C-alpha cells in the first residue's frame, strides 16, 4: 500500500506543477488537468480514511514482430490502448 500512496503523491505533485507552470505562462487553465488533480486528491483522502482499497495487478504480454521497427510500433499501439504513461 505504501508504494501506491507514493505513486499517488507523485501524481499529485506532477499535476500541481503542471497547473502552476500553466499559470506562470499565462495559459488558460486546463479543466482536465484540474479534474485529474481533484480526483487524485480525493482518492488519497479516501485511502487515508480506509474508504477504498487499491489492488495491484500485473499483465504479461508477448508481442511478436518481424523487425525492431514493427515491434516498437506494436508496443506503442498497445501502450496507447492500455493508457500506459
């Protein structure tokens, strides 16, 4: 659980930094970024109150390709589909 909280803290810091950078550059606030920050904070608070639990899972995938370029392309497509960042 500590690792999950650490990751959540990093996500919150990242979103706060991005919002602050946008403000300093005079950009229009990104509502999606603010919503993501609010969601991360809410999840952090719910975890602290034991209202929710996080379960980790791992998924192993084998990708076959005829070339390194094709492998990289297929890997990128899969990462996009899974939302890996």
